[in-house]
């Protein structure tokens, strides 16, 4: 029996990298096929359109990425450490991406979602669903921190929305400025927003 083709997987990997390093609109099916080393006919065997490919690729990427968040935000880790570790993880990831591509790429969800929000409703909806799930991790950490008396956040959901918006804003600014140092403010800013008690001890 011959080797099972991995063309579908290569196409999904290619589209995610191309739209993250450039943009969704600028990325063509020809570019995706070239990067993946796949013939255009094979593209249409697996996918109906670029949007269909991007949506399926994003679903797979989220499935692979989620275990990392599960580990970072594990309930066995103190709540403020979860937030700090997530900030450190984001900085490290962006640093590695800049070394590879030459640019700070920021959050792929925010970058993609902002671009296609008025164009691809199905893809936009998926981006929003994943972002909502990401925010839930922060919400749980905030709720646990409040229960432990570390912060004053009786409405954990509202506070998490603010924290997530701040985080995404800094990630976007880091991409625009191509400056990793912007992300150096991430943890400190979040702890300020949460009005962490004994701030210096965790900052």
C-alpha cells in the first residue's frame, strides 16, 4: 500500500502561516498550493474555497493549541501564576516567531477576525467562538483569584473581558510596531487592571 497523502494537512498548515504572516485577502489559492507543494486540483478535491480551507485549518489549530491553555490554566496552578505564565508564554511564542519570520505577528485570531469580519461570516463566527473560549480561561483564573482574596473581582466575567481586550490590544500594538518590548507590559498591566493585592509580590 502506498503512503497516504498528507496534502490536506499541508494545505491547512500553509494557509494558517500565510494569512498570519501576511493577510487573508492577500493570500491566494495559488500561493497556498505552492507553499504546500500541492497541485491546485488537489486543493479543490479537499476544499470548496479559501474560506473553507481557512475555517477547517483554524478548527484543527485550535484543537492542537487548546491543550497548551489547559496546562497553563490548570486548577493545580495558583490563579495569578496562571495569568503570569500565560503572559510569559505569549512573549516567548512571539519572540520565536519574530526570529523565524522577522516580524512580531501578534494574535492570529485578532488579526484574521478584524480583516474578515465584514466578508466571511462563517469564518468570523468561528474566530469569535474561539476567542470566547480563550477568554473563559482568564475568567476562571480571575474567579479563583477573587475567591482566594487575591483580587477584588466579584464579576469575574466582566473583569475577564477587560483583561482579554487589554491583552489583545497589546498584541496588536506589538504587531503594528514590530516591537516585542510592548509585550513586556502585559503581565503588569493585567495585574493593575485586576488591582492585585500585594502587587509587588507577584509582579
